[in-house]
C-alpha cells in the first residue's frame, strides 16, 4: 500500500510539472490594440517601443499582414529611425527557457535596403545590455515579400533563474539604395519547449486554382525543403513552382491546366518540419476540382441591406448575404463584387455547400460578427437607397449571380425607409431573383447569416407568357415574358424563317436576348419559333411562333402631330396623337415631345421611351399619362394605339405650343394652339380634341386644325381622325372637299377644305366667299404669297363667326404672279342641314 501511494505521488508530481511547464509560457500574438505610447510606457503588457505610431511608420500594428492574415507587430526603419523593442521576461518560472517567434520582411517601395535585425539581453532596463547579435546576415530580411519563418533563441545560462530579464530587438536601416524593407513580428513565445520528434503529416489535398493544388500539413514546414519542386509530382509531372504559405500550406503550380473531376496521383518526398523531422515518402490519389470555377447561381445573392437604420435591432451597417448551393468547396479570392457605380475584388475565403457569408464594409464588418461568417470588403461599393444592381462575377468575368432593386421593391415608403433588408424567397430558383425580392418579415428587419424570413419553396405551376419584342440594334432582339426565364437556353431552342444565323442567347430577368451574326433586314417579316423556354420553376412555354419585323429609324417628314386634347374632361388625361402614314414600321423610341417657353425656346422635353417604341404602317399612337382612363373617356377608340409616359410637357388650356423632336434632337414639327381653333359653333370645348385635317399641309398652319366631330365622341385617340381630307390631290388647280357640308351636323364634316396646287412658287392669291346676292361673307386670304400647294378651311360662318343660312355660296380665287399672269377660279359650295 505504501509502495502504491509512493508511486501515485511521483506520478502526480510528474504530471504537475509537465502541466506547469506547458501552462507558463509567455505568449504574445499582437491581436490586442496597441497603445500609442513610447518607452518607458508599455504599449501592450510587458512590451516597450522607442516610437509608436498609428499609421504605417516607425513601430505600428499591422491589421492583416500577420500569420494567416492576422494582426502583427511591424517596424519600418528609415534613414533617421531604427526601431527598438524591449520585452520583459521571467526566466525563474522555467527549467530550460528559450525564445521562439515568427518573422518576415515585406517590400516597402523600390529600394534595395534590407532591414537588419539584432537582439540582446539585459538584467534590467537601467543596466547595460549584452552585445547585440544579428539574426542571419544582411540578406535575411531583404526588401521583398517573404513568408513567415520561425526563429529560436536560447536564453544565456547566466540569466537563467532570474526573476526578471529584458530582451531587446533592434531593427536597423540596412545598406543599399532607396527605401528599406518593413519587418514583421508575430507569435512571440518565451518558456520551455518540448522537443519535436514527430514528422509532419499531410492532412489535406485540394484544388486551389485551374493549375494549382494546395497541400495542408499538420505543422510548420522547413521553408527551404518544402519549396523544392523536385520533392513533388502529380501523375509523374513535376510542378513549375512550389511555394510555402502560413508555415504549413504548400501550393504546387503546374504548367498545364488540371481537369476538374479527374483523379490524379500525388507523390511527396523529403519534406521536413522546422525541427528537421522528415515526412515519409507519400503517394496518394485525389480528385481535383477547381474551386475558382463557380457555376451560375451556385453562389446566390440571398439578402441585401441597402438602407440600414440606426435604432433597429441590427447594426446600422450595409450588408449583402451570400449562400452557397453548389456541391464542391469554392474559394472567393479574386471574385468581383460590384454595383452600378463601383467594383471590389473579394479577399480569399473558402465556402462549403450550405454556407452563408455576410459581405460588409471593412470598417464595420466586426459589428456583424455575432450573426455569422463575415468577409470584410474594401473598398465597399456603397448601395444606393433609391435602387441599384448588384453582381458577382468570377475571376474571368463570368456572371455568377445578379440582382437589382428599386424603392418600389419594398412596396411602400415605411418599409423602404425603415431599415428593412430585401430577401430572396427561394434561392434554389435558377434565374435572376430581382422579381422575387421581398422586404424582411423578421422582427429584427433582417436575417444576416441565417435562413430568410420569407423563405418559401412553394412551387410555381404556371407557364410564362410571351408579351412583346423589341430591337436594340440590327443584330440583337429582345423578347419580353410575363415572368423571369431560366438561363439554360441555347441557339437550338429558336427557329427563324427566312433563315437568320443566331450567334448567341442571353437571359436577363423576364427578357431573352437574341444576338445574330447577320443584320436583321428592315421591314422584313420573320417567323420566330420558341421551344424550350421555361420559367424559374421549370414550367415550359408551349411551342410558340411569332412574327418579327424590325422597324427602321423614323425620319423627319414620316411621323406627324395629328391630334391634341389640351382641355380634357374632368379627371381625364391630356393626349398628343402621332401618325405614321408610311408603309413601313418606324422606330420612335427616342423621339420626344416638348413645348416652347416665353422666349420661344424648346422647353420641358419628354422622351417617349428609353427603349424601343414602334409605329406600324398607317398607324396612330395616342401619347398620354393614363391610357386606361383615356379609353374609358372615348370607348370607340379603345382598340386604337396607345402609349403611356410618366409626364407630358405642359399644354395649358388657355393655349400653348406642341413640339415634336426626332431621335437626333431636331424639331420635326411644331404648332401653336388656343381655344380659337375650335369650331366657332361649339358651345362646350372641354373634352374636345383638335384634329389635324391633312399631314400634307404644315402643322403650324392654323387652318389645318379643327375640332373633332361630335359623332366620333369629340376625340379619336389612337385611330383615324374624324376631320380629314384625302392625301392625294386631284389634277385641278382648286379642289373643294366636301362641296356640301353641315356646320352643325352630326354626320360628316362640319367644315369644308379648299386646297390649291400651283405650277410654281411666287403666286399671290385672294380667297373670298360670296353669297348668291354677290356680297362678300368671308375672306379666307387677301393677297397672300402662296406656296406651291396648301389649303384653307371654311366653317360656314361669316367674318364675325356667325352661322350662315343654308344655301349656295361661291368661292372666288384670284391669282397673279410677278410676270403679270392672272388666273381666276370660281367654285360652288353648299351649306346644308341634317347631312
């Protein structure tokens, strides 16, 4: 029993000593914030420096240059400054104490000077230090980007057992030209160290890039042997480069790209750790996957916080949440993260299937640390509150995911301004998610790092519907559908007759983009067959054939101002009607409406559409701010042509001007209007439009505009005018149409048109109306210089605007020119009743 207790005591004593030795080592990883103080004050416990700075000079704390991207201590020697670091040690606590640390240099400018590092010991701060000993030679810390290397310094025998000893680094400005290297120190440790007798173990093998393999070892490797290319082979091929990073990771670069999904045989020879223990020669087979090849929608933009708000449960920090849905591990280093205004390159980060990752501004990323894995982004592409487009792209510029939003995405101002995130409902849908964004329903107003509050896998069972098409240029066609479309389409899914070579296909939300290798002919009818078009849930559009006709760009003289309603019915919209009398399809998307200001300058320009807007041959198009209300006010026109814009230029009831501008910014037509242009016998003009009588006569000729017929609801938006004359002029010098009219009739014209066509310009003419007694009742023109053709209108009223009685009237036209030629023409006009 006594022997057993004795053995037990010795065992307990042995374990206590081992535990004490392991627990007592002094360690410093430089992660705690440095105080900006100088010797003799300590900037962290036990450490002093001769000149601390906050920025990248003298002695400072580097935030990401340490081992594995951690913080570390940095010293920048210059011609007027050598760094001195002093650390307090306690040797009495250890049996065989030593110092161990990791250090390297990094490039600073283009100079050739190294950083020279020395060390020494002192029994107190006031006593003399031992002679300073240089670590390595002058090339040990050259002005270049090195990897961290481990160094070990034994404590002199004379200092062992002392309660307190001071160790000092001195970092000097080395010889050479220009700037000197920057010196970095990390993971400083003092105490007992158990001798390492175990060889390193290969723990992991995986692809790192298209030509690179990453090897992960169980401990720090020798920096020389581990970077010898001859020590590695892959399918009997040596790498063109082997590099060591973070002490225990080796990267092998090969000349030829490796094939994803293929098995390779890896052989490793003669690799020791820092203690000289060699790994046994190892051969293994592994499956290579390129982690930088990320498929479309494998990595999904799952949640965005464009407009955080102070006072909510979540921090007042913008963020974008990603979720990885692919199978293989991926790494994000070099990936592009951008919005509509700027772009950032992501730092390296590995992700496994199902992982969430929060992207946040580097200066605020720590505030989101409690919610999950956070990747700091610098610079941060600030998200616009009013709307933005966010994209993820591979290192090669291939799109991984894209999402866009506007203030309307939140649904109302309370949500858009309340600090709510926008969440994706179903991240598994294989198409752009912009149409499916919803404001967060979480009480915290966002769910960074966790499943979205609106998450819903309920399937969509309705197939998409084809809506419209448009052209961006002669080589590209845009097809619009009722919902977002999958991006798996190929050129084989489309058939075009007559044949038109299709080069490529793209998908953007609810649009399909077709790109042709030959130009699409203007006004040529094509039959386009759609096959395989499916929405995000896989519902396929039935096989569809549509007629495609590419319009040509409209020119001045092909599109005309044709009708104007400037005094609408109560609550109704104003409108301007355009007319295309040609036999061609005309593109007018970039045409504009405007008015004139008090100085006669073009003002209040409103573009009809940023996108394509096509007028069919011989078609009419009513432009208003409310097409549906316009159709309700004038139901006979419900099947006409309508187009809605956000705002019209100001067209006052009292009178104003209408200007039509082409795509190049040139004025196509303009005219001034007022209430006097309405038929003088109309008692009420509200809701009555002015219609153009003939596009063959100038728009600014006041006689070319008349009130719409009451028989046609007093306006004809989007269809043929009720007041019009034929476009072709007969061979006669003077033509009257109609010869019989009723100024107050409900059928036919309420005025007559007098058109003339002359053999040359320069004629002067007078147009007068006489009654059967030979008295002048109305003068349409008096000695006016005439164009080669034109028109006048007569409403059946006298010069004072009074209604004339029914009966026969005579039009007398007197013409003369400067050569003395005279021509007189008489025509009969009849005012009738109840035509």
